[in-house]
């Protein structure tokens, strides 16, 4: 039972260390073309520190 809690805590620490609110992140746009010809873009955080 304690192992499950430990894994959960580690998981939450990893997630919280990657949130843009706490760290300075550069965002780059990741774009891809859809089959119907339109383009979809979304921001991806990179170089977090």
C-alpha cells in the first residue's frame, strides 16, 4: 500500500515540475497538415527550467 502512495507522490512531483506556471518555458508551435488540407497547430512547451 505504501508503494502506491510513493509512486503517486513521485508522479505528482514530476508533473508539478513540468507545469509552465512554475517554470519559465519557451513554447514552440507544433503543426501538422490534416487529410482535408487544413493545418492544425498547438503549442508545445520546450526548454523548461
